[in-house]
């Protein structure tokens, strides 16, 4: 209870884009990050005709990798399925 207000419980909370559930596991966060990275990868596949190694590497570093590494310190991977 906070003053006159009663606090409710929730199953998951999202703060700064990081999803944490009531068991403090980050499986949903991993799935969300992988989905976002796959969406960007799909867009790259559909958009670019010339897929040279250098171009794909640069696009991966600038568009896909940040999606996978966003706040990784907060939702640290500790399950093999999430790695």
C-alpha cells in the first residue's frame, strides 16, 4: 500500500524497452530482440539486390547487431536456449 492507493501485481514489466517477467527471466526479451533482428534482416533481403560480403557486413553491424545488443547488460543471457 502506498498512501491510500493499493499497488497491484503484474506478470511482466517493461522499462526502457527491457521486458522482465515476475520470475526475473528474460526469455520474452530474447524473443523480442531476435524477432526485431529477423525483421530487419528480412527487409535487407528484400531491399538490396547486390549482396556483397562487405555490404552485408556493414548492414549487420549498423542495423542488426544493435537490435540484439540493446541493454544486454540488463537482461543478461543465462539460458542456453536464449543464447
